[in-house]
């Protein structure tokens, strides 16, 4: 599975959403599933899928699908 697919799947698995909801402009709190609890589930899912440990500042800054792609680059993961 490539990184883009793993990234998308992390959103689907953590937020329990259909892939059709997943848009590149998806933002935190734009859907009910991506609330503070969903955020922590998403972070845990990404950490598991990519075998990383995100820093607290990155978790706080993870405010959208696109921003997440930028943050993942910090961990040498190209989406």
C-alpha cells in the first residue's frame, strides 16, 4: 500500500467515514466525526500506520487533510 492510500485509509478508519466524504479540503470540525476525540483517533491511526510518534505541536497543528500532508513530510513521509 502506498503512502497516499495509507494516509486516506487512516482518515477512513479513525473517523469511521466513507471515502466519498474524504476531500482534500477536509478540515477539523468540518464534519461531526472529526472532533477532539476523532482527532486523537486519527493521530493514533497515523502513528500506527506510519510507525511514527508525532510531536504535540504537530498534533495541535493538524487542522486539515492538507495540513496533515505537510506535517507528515516532517517525518519523512511523502503523501
